[in-house]
């Protein structure tokens, strides 16, 4: 007999404890040297805290609440003011080949909702969306939890294999700059993806949420800088109606809590479909107006971005120096975002590589993450990013130096203890 108040099948799936992200326990109990020394050190959540004070001070000085901000505003895809300001901001910062107009911009409550809304508008339930690995960990849920699409790792061969299985592939997601690798795609590679999308009539969704979080790395002087999909002349490459760019405030402006993203596209039917379903993804009028004031202040944006980039470079240097000094391998060549992709299994290989199967190595990765959590430090594990190699973890380094160094020390101490435990087994 069905129990009273039974959920839907999908409700039952999401009610399982395994569906609850560990970060929810972390973010409500964060470490502070004085007020909460027993809290979690979060090196796993992609938040940039380096510029919080500057943003707080700016908003206190410039933001005044008006009656209009307590209404629905100008509709569910953003105010006329913000869409106009955002278009100007994109034209100045992303250097598009063709000017972005207000009508090309739809505002959402973050880039995650922007991706979900885009997937809902472009794909039918059961369709496929191509992803390269490793990928941003919530891409599959952003496009599949409600819209019903399937993530397909890799590209052309995977597309053909999916077709053999009866899956129609509708889009390709590009995360540029890349999360979790912290690199930018060269222009030639983006052009290659455009050709692939044109060949198979795929929509290209370019997630450019880290576009302004680019910084100098003396050890990677030849690393490519950021190239927006908007800055590429699509003539002879791809129908421009297949190209859609996503951007938001969370990363470049250290404001995950502001919850504002945008979809930039010249495809009019796509924008109409977005508008028709924007009720579920709209940003609040307060968020809308606060963002408009920030983005319209060119002098503030110039200063903020330059200072943020310098601080990101310094935090990256602190992190990679610690990793080198303690023989923790990491992917070199980063110059974007605020993460380092590391290998925590090198210290364990002598003990486990021969003894354990691949499935057991994945289980060991999960066990190591749980051990880190028990020691009150959070790192996102490789499996969450679709890594094809066990033992990879992502470090988020965009924190004040004291916090960052304490987290790195605790991480290393935990890994050393974990390795010793394996030797004693």
C-alpha cells in the first residue's frame, strides 16, 4: 500500500539523503579564527570572498530603495534599465563583433537558472547536451533535473554514439574560462566547436561566468587570454542564431548571493521562449536595480576588476607554492577563475594502486572526501566534475590568506593521516 502523502517519482529521488549536497552543511557552519574555530574551512564552494568589503562599501553608498523596487518591476526578463546597462557592459567588456542590444539580453536569477531555462527552451525531454570532461559539477542537474535532458561527455564521437542509442543531441555547453581547470579556450578551439555545432545543427551555449576573473600567471605567460564567443565573427563558421552566451554576477563580482545572470542571444524565437517561461527564473527587482547601478559605474567596475584580478593572482601563487612545497601535483597553466585542479592520490598510489580496482579507487576518493569533511575541510571531489581519473579534487583559492592557508594545512594533514591509515591496513 502506498504511504500517505507519497511524493512523485522525481520527488522521491530528490528526497533521498544522497541528493543533499555536502556544501549545505558547510556554508552554514564556516570557520572563523575567533567566533567559530571549529567550523568548516570551505575550499570547495566556488565563491570569491576577496572583494566582499569593497562591494559592501560600494552598495552601502550607492543603493537607495525606491517604491518601484518593491513591485514586479518591468517584467520577468529584467528591467529596461538593467537590460540596457547589461548590453552596454557586454559591449565594453566582451568585445562582440556585432553590438549587443537590449533586446538580445534576458535577465535571470543566476547563470544556473539561465542554463536551465535555455535547456528547457532548446531541448525536449530525453534530448542530449554535449559536455567535455571534467565539467562544472552542476551542469547535469542544471539542464536535467527539471528540463529532462541528458548530459553526454565528450564530443563528436559521443554525439554519434548517442544517436545510435536514440538520443537526439541538441546543444553543446562550453565553459569558458573553464571550471575546474582554470584556463581559457584558445580562439581556434572555440571556432572548432562552432564548426562542429554547425555541422550537426547544435546550439552552442557558452557559459562565460568567469570572463573577467582573468589574471597574470608568470609561470604560464603563453596561456591564452579570454575570448568570448561573441567576439568571434561567425561568418562561414556557424549560424549566429545557434550561439548563446551566459554570464552573471556571482563570480566576477564575488556576489553569489545577489543571484543574477543573463542570457545573450540574437535568436528571436529563443528569446521569446525564454520570456514565456521567465516567471520561474526572474531576478528580484531589488537585485535587478542593484546590479544596474554597479554595471553602469564604469570607474568602479574598472577599479574592482583590476583589484580582483591582482588578488586572484596572489591567492593562486600562495596555493600553488604550498602545493609544490608539499609535493601535491596540480594542473599547471591556470590563469582564470579561482580554482586549482589537484591530485590527492599520488601520496596513496604506492599503497593502493595495485590492490584496488577502478571502482574501489572511486570509492576511496569518496572516503577521502568524507574524511576531509570530518576534519572540517571541504573540497569538491573529481567524480562530481565527471573526472575520468580517481583522486582529483578542486581547490577554490579565492579567500583571505589566513583562511586559505589554514584550509590548505588542514587538507594536507588529513591526507597524510589518511595515507598512514592505509599503510596500517
